[in-house]
């Protein structure tokens, strides 16, 4: 029997001053069968509120941003909004995911202006709001009951259509059978070419027998582009006199990324990952591992770097400065702090092109190790993933960050570790449109946000792709963001 559909999950983001009004909205939604999430109603004493909010935003089907004069006041920032915007980047164009809901007459946040808002203080505001939720629920196959009078006539009177197609996709086994039959037919025809009957049978055909013989001979060859097994290629760096690995003056191991071209971007990802560009780079070195707490502390002790903004991690009260986590990636550092560290070592943060080539090599890999996601090769959200994701049952052994030397099997073609998962990594470049791309794909393009790459322990497979781009203000810091450095071959 098919599993019953679950209720639509809705996250309510609001200012503390609006708690009473939003509590009323939460109550009404709950009564109408919505699985609404409100911090005051869902958080339990002793829970890590920040981690729980992140999980709730990630698992939500819709994020409702409750706007008011208080919410929009100068300098007021909601972390949930940023998380929701990042999640919205992952959704197909045109899907309803973020709904700005005005509780009173007020301006709409600049970041939210691409989405049409609903005025909940108007007479039919809640009805319009429920129509939007109904549209989202139908789109993703969730349940939501609304009053028929609320729906437009063309929707309310339209009979529900159930897909009953019995068509099945053509399987590899089907293709193999077809190929075998064609090959058998070609063999029979080839045998007939030498038979006296052939000339009698094929006299009416204007094609010369010699031409037909060539076609029959080449027939099986023309079927070669239909392989049943795909073997992922191995990167073999071009011959070079440069060492493939070195240890710099600060005792940091680095790996060589040799000169050459690679494909940057994705043809099937979001607009801001497009288009694919062929990029040529000179040789350079990149850190073999993410910068650890111990390595970063050496810069702090030298009075060059400033300590991380927080000394804790998502699940550990004592993290930075605790010898137990010396080999774990440093986190809670802004772009400016990481830039200062790399310059102290005589290098730089990697450019987007440098980072992506080091992560995927010259064979256009989707992940550092190849084109198939393998949960055993990285630190990702696993059992903390949204309930709808297939990998939720997997446990990589880490509640948040893992040592930078872990997951040897997931290293990139050039030997760099954890370029997928563990922590996002700060990039030198501003978040801008790719050459030849759509400048309207994201309103955050320009010298506002820096790029972060690689996904983290909190993310699922899509955000762990080597081509995936993310954005973050350079003065922000997160417990899911770290970095690594690059340097020229002749510094």
C-alpha cells in the first residue's frame, strides 16, 4: 500500500516583537492541518536552538517570512532569512518556497522583493496565503485541506487528475536485447551475401551489393555508443618537473594542480552555475587539507591573525583552542580573517577557478572522486539530513566537523582532502555571474558577497557537487565555513 502523505511543513520566521501575532498565525495554520514550525512552540529546554532552527529551515516545504516594521528596522537581520534564501537557490525556478507575509503596512526587505508578498492583515489575506500553500502542497505531493470557497472557480471545479500511465522507461536490458537482435540480423544478411540466392533476392534494390556489405559490416560498430557499463576515468596530471607535493615554510602540506584546461560550471545546475566555460590555468599549489585549528592558532600566536569569532562548534562547547580538536578545521572565521592568514603564509585564498579545478580535475567530475555520490567518502548531513532524503539512515560518525585528514578515499584527482563536505571554504572572488551567463539569475551578484564552495557537514548531496556555488557576506562567520590557501609555484 502507498505511504500516506504527510502534512505540508511550514517554517515561520519572525521578529521577537511580533511573537503574539505570529503565535495566532501558527495556531490557525495548525488547526488547518499544516505542520507549522514556531520556535516558541517547537524548541525544547536544553536543545541547541541554532542547530534546531537550521534543521527546521532545511526540512521545510515553505518558509514564511513575517514582515513588520519591527522586523524590517535598520540593522535587524534574521539568520533564518539567509538560510531560507540559500535553500531557495536550490529550488527549481518558479517554485513557491519563500512567502513574504506582511503583518502590517511596511516595506519588503530588498532580498525578498523577487517574491510576491501577501498581506495577512487584509480581509482575504489568509485565504490568499492558503491558496499559495495549497499550490505548493500539490506540487510536491503533500496534503493540505483548504475550504473550496477559497479556491478560484477553475481550480475548485476542476476534477482531480490521477496519473495512471503504464508506460515504462526503456531499460538497459531492453536496449541490450534490441542490440542483440540487430546484430543477429546483420550476421544473417552478411552470410546471405555469399549465397546465390542473394543476387536473386536483392536484384530490385538499386544499392550495390558492395555498398550494402560495407553497411552490414559497420552495423555493429554503429551501436558502440550504447555501453552498458560506465568506467569513470582517472586523472593523470601532465608530466612536470614540479614536485606533486610540498611542505611550505609554515609546515603546511600542499599539492600541485598542473597547468592545463578544465570545464568550469554546470550545464544542468542552477542558472548561477551556468554556463560551462573552458578555463586555462597555470600550475599552482593548494593546501592538501583544510586549515586546521592548530595551523590557524599559529597565525594568531604570531599576532597576525585574530581568533575565530566563536570558540565552540555546533555540538561542542569547547572547540578552537581545545587540543582535542587541533586537527579539525577552523570555523567561525570571516573572509577577512582567512585572507589575512593566507597572505601570512605567502599565498592567497583560491580563486573560484583554482578551487573548482583542484576539486574536480580535468575530467569534469561531479564530485572530487568521480560522478557518483558515495556517502562513505565524505562528512555530510547523513542521519541529520531532511527526513525525505534517502541517505538519512547513513552515519559518517561525526555530528559536525571531522578531522581534516579524514576520508582519504574522497580526495580529489590531485590529492586534496575534503573538498566536498566537512566545511564550506571561502573563495577569493566576489560572487558574480559566469562569463556568458544570465546576470538576472541572482540579485546578489556584484561586490556584495564572496563565494564559498564545497558544501559542509550540514548539507546533502546536491550542495556537495564540485561545481556548486554559494554566497556569504565577507564579514559573516558560520560554524559550517572554513578555508584553505593556494600559492604560486614560484612564490
